[in-house]
């Protein structure tokens, strides 16, 4: 329930954008013939590196919280949101195991998502072209605004 105020608005906007995209495409089914051949993107070495990276993030987040408190967690969440939402999600799940820190974990997730959306918007606008730039930029802008609204609602 702690996540609802933060993620309700972007969830609704995202669902609306998906519905609009499906309506514009004229179909509600994905084109299987357009999908690339499935292959395993993770090899053992990559999986080990990911696990080590996640563990490092968990340890860093504990140290940041101990040394810098809530402000440090939120700043770290913003930085992690720019690079790795999976690691942020895992570390905030661990943080939320302590009942008195559930609100902080939810806020940190919202900060990370907003940072991630902002980065994706910047990339789409900077290197995207034509139709992609308009579609991705518009959608990401709406999601970013909805995420900012969620942050405001969650803090109110």
C-alpha cells in the first residue's frame, strides 16, 4: 500500500498509453512473426557478474543509510535509477523488511523511477529520430509528469 500513491498515477498513464498504442496499431495481439529468435542473453559469467553487482549495491545501500540517513538513501536511489532499476528494487525490498522503513523504501523507488524515466526521455529526444522521438518522447514525458505527480501525492 505504501507504493500506491507514488505509482498509481504513472500506472494509470502507462495503461492509457498502452491502450492508445494498441488501438492505433489496429490489433491487440503482438506480431509473433516480427519477434526476433529467442536466445538466452545471460551466460554463466554474466549471471555471476549480475549477482556480484546486486550484492555490491545491497552492501553500499546499507552503508549509505548508516552514514547519510534518509537523504543518502534517496540520493542513491536517484543515481541507481539512472543505471539499474533491478538493483534498486532489490535493495529497497530489503530495506522495506524493516517496518519503519517501508515509507522510505517506497519513496526511494519513486525517486529512482522518475530518474530512470528522465534519462530515457533525454536519450529518446537526443538520439531518437522522427516518429520514434515523438512517440517515445511524448509517452515518456507523460509518464515522467505522472511520476512527479505520484511523488507529490505520496509526500502530501
